[in-house]
C-alpha cells in the first residue's frame, strides 16, 4: 500500500474545508439521494460522500456499510483529491500498488473497484469525493463517468448552499436576494436530480429501457389491456460469450448496440424493447394477439442476419401471452421457460409458452 501524500496546497485546502462548517454534522437526505443515484447508475453495492480532514476521512453520506470516519492514510479518496480535475478509477485494487495492501482491500469490505469524483470548493480546492465502490472488479463506462462527475458537481452545489444559508441568516437585511439565489440552486439541483433519476431507468450501453422501466411498463400494459392481453418475448443472442471471447468486448458491445437499434426500430411504435442484462432483451407487445406476436418474433429472428456487424448472429426467443390472474413476474417466468426450451432444442428459433 502506498500512503497518499499531502497536496502542496494542503493548508489552503483545509481552510476551504473549514469554511463550509460541515464536518461532524448529521446525515442529510439530499446527500444520501445523490449517493443512491450514483450507486444505481454505476451498479455498485457501496457509495459515499467523503471529506478529507487533516488526519481522517469523514463520511457525510455512506451506503453499503457502517462507519463514521477512517484514517486518512487508508482512504482511497485521499488519492482522489490529488487530481482535482479528473476522476480516479481503480478497476481492481488488488492490482494497484497504491491499494493492494489497504486494510479495506484485504479485509472488510474487501474493496476491489473504486471510482471517485473530486468535490471542489468555489475557489477550486479539492475537499473530498463522491465515490462508488464494490467488492468485485469492474469498469466504468463513458456515460457512467459523466454522470458521476455531474453528481459530484451537485454535491458541491449542496455545500455552496450551506454557505448561502449562513449568509442569509447573518445578513437578514438582504434576505430577499439570498432567498432567490437559494431557490435557484434548489431548482437546478431538482432538475438535475430528475434527469439523473431518469437515467436509472435506461441501459447506458444501448439506450434502451432497463429491467426497472420494463417492470413498470409491463404492469401498466396489463392494467390497460382490454380484450387482448400483452405478449412478452425474451430474446437471447446465441453463443454471445464466443463473440466476446473471440472478437473482444468492444465488438460484443457493438453487436448489442446494433441489435438494440433493430429492436427499437421494429417495436418502438407498437410496444417496447428493453435490455434486462448481458445479452438478454425483452420485447413488450401490448394488446397484441399471440399469433401476431409470434410472427413479429420470427421476423426479428430472420432479420438479425442483416445487422451491420459482419458476424453470424442468431437469436433464441421465448414468447408468452399474459394470462388473467398471473402477475407480471409470472408472465416473464413463462417467457423465460420458453426461451430455455428454444436453447435446448438447438437455438435460432422461437418457442411459444403453453
């Protein structure tokens, strides 16, 4: 383990941190909400808003484990503040000399992945970090990195709002002006949080709705269905692991993106396509007779050969119509069982659930 050095501007940095008067204050929902969004977007078990004091790392918000503070010498975020204009990403802490011997890597919570975005004061001092971390190695893609950086700016805005609030209390004569500024900050924060929350319903690679958005849409389609109940198809790319193993993950991502474009083009006007993980997609076809849904699935299976990927791609599809009295999860389970049959029968086919 390599202990983080002190920044050359350490005295000015600590003075800026003290101006916010935030150390050892109570937890606040606004900070917790931003950590929740960051964890959801990046897919990690843990996340925090940290502030690096003279000898300690103190948590303003912390999710996934219990702690109030840790020694600064052991803090990942103490490395992050050394690079205030960029994210610090550690894909596997055991392979990084700075952290391989860290107690939090060798013991609980067994940190392997870490990504931290610096929190900057109004005069550019690096105070701490909005960070996400996990016990398994992983990567941070472009949209996730951009979202984490955007969220860190919102944490900094929250810190600035604390300063504004003190100024309002101290300068009551200028109450109206400061209140307007505060309202503006809150409005900007609310809008940004709304936009970032929407990203938690979207798959960052393909831009399709994710499992969470699908569940809501399927429940809504069932409630709205009249004479014809929705049909649901689960689509799986055959032997997709071989694409990644032979051609690399970048090529695999291109295959997923092109298939997502085809699904969006075919079903956007008559339903919804979602990516629920890995190489699996779900097609929701509201108020679609089962025989018509089956024809659409066969068309999709046959047209996938025309994807502009230069690889022989085939699909296995399991199709189920929602039955009265079943839950949305029951319908998805029946479609998944049909998909399993399609794979067992040799793949590259559509199987309709009983």
